[in-house]
C-alpha cells in the first residue's frame, strides 16, 4: 500500500474533504473539513505537527501549547465511517497507549506514519 506524503511547501489537501491550513489569526496549522457545498469548518484547531494518510485513514498529531510535552493524536476513518456527520468520525484526542489501542482496534496499518509538517 502506498502512503501519500505531504510536502511542507506544497499542497496540503488530504483525502475525504480534509485539508491542513493555517488559521486566519495565527500561523499555526489546523485541520479543516470542506463539505460538498464548499463550507469549510475547522475540526482540529492549531498546532498540528504531523499527519499521515492512505485511502482508508487519516492520522493527525497535534501539540497543544498548554500541555507541555503531551501530543494529541486523532484517527479519521475514511471508508468505514462511524457516522455520516464528519465531526463524529474524528476519533480523539488520544494520548499514548490509547492511540495505539484505538489504531489496532480500527485496523490502521502500522506502516502509516506521521509526516512532520512545517509552516
């Protein structure tokens, strides 16, 4: 299975209507979902530091500024969705072993890794 990578200076569009973008108020990267009518909604606010995707999943790593060395991780199923509501398909924030456990439960491949993002 081929893992799609993101280039720091290139397009940050992801599968399933998701995209990495910088917020209007800050240069911090955030995850945005755009629906079929073109309405964009921020679903994970700022400080995204890594993302990985394939045709079945998107994984996102966020470093919230108020939590020291803790990283939050999120899993977004693209094929076996939990709900038709995109917000209910975002699993997280997950920390440490809870991310690993959920990853195994959902069948996210071990070779799907986070690619470091830079603004």
